[in-house]
C-alpha cells in the first residue's frame, strides 16, 4: 500500500519543463561569447528552479542604495513579475538623494529604462540607463545634468551601479536575450532605500531638515509599493514640474 501511495503521489505532480531558448544577439562580440560560455548553464538552472521560460518577457531591475542591492525581477507568462535574484552592488558613490547635476557623484533616483547594452565597455559589460529622464531635466541643472549612468562590471564607480564581473556577465545576458527576443526595454527603478513603512519612517527622521527630499521620496514610494503589493509595476508619468505619478500599464 505504501508503494502504491508513493507512486500515485509522484505521478500527480509532473516535473516543470520551462523553455530555455537563448538568442544569438551580439554573438560576434568576444566578451558576450565568453559570457555565454561562462554563465549560460547557471542561467538555465536559475530559471529552471522557478519554472520560468527563458528569456523572460521583460526584465525589471530595482536598486536600493542604502542596502547596496540590485534586485532582478522577471515577467512571467501571466504578466506578473517574479523577484528572481539579488545582486550585491559592490561599490557606491555619493549619498542618499537624487542626482541633480554633472559631477555631483550621485547615483540617480527614479524610474528609468535600459537604452543600450555595451559589449565593449571600459568596465567589461554595461547597461546604460536613460538618465537624465524628463523629471531629472526639469528638477536638476538644466544645462549640465550629467549623464552616462550605467550598471556595469569592475567594482569601481562615480555615479553608476557596479557588480562583480561574474554577475554582470549573467545579468547582461538575461537583459540582452529578453530585450532582443521581445523588444521590451528592461525597466530600472532606483531608490535611496526600501520605501516600506519602516524605511520611509527612517528617512523622515534622518532627513527632517530636508523636507524637499522626503517629499521626493514619497513620490517614489508609490512606484515601490506597486510592485510590492501587486507583483506588477505601475507606469511612471512625469508632470510639467517633474513630479512622478503612476498609472496602470496597458
């Protein structure tokens, strides 16, 4: 009887078999080819463990400056996003608060997307984000807001988000394959810290003398909580003063 029960239990839960179908994007680039040899099997295992097809339909990256964490979220077939992995940000510059001008050493804060995947970066591989966005241009230095903000390798930075070389190879391939297959840019959200109730309370206490910063972080909090509570991001919208608000994605 015990044998029969075990057999029945095993057959009622068929093994998950997610599709694993990397693209051939940038296959002529030596560093990408090396990354494929180094990381393809670990990427396959990463997605197999959670039964998500590869490449994902879209990638969302969420960075927290205080915690020095870059979260990888991937979109599933049903449109929801799964928090798949955390990467350590291995160097950081500036302090909490947005980037407002060239040369301030700050890492931006806000809602962005990846606009370029550079296979020949000075820092191994890199993902360029679209800083300054409209909000940054309206609220920062109109003439010299700065630029060239990347997620990259090599663990050095002035205003960027660096990962170790191993992890930038893995992340670069995931973003590259997703973007190439589905033509949807990776989304990037950068926060001073986790903007849950406890995180916001701590920021309010620490920055009580900078109410303009606290007000800015309250704007960002709505976007943070959307992913936490819904499993899906809301679309950021920027008004004529550069303030964020959010609406449902189509």
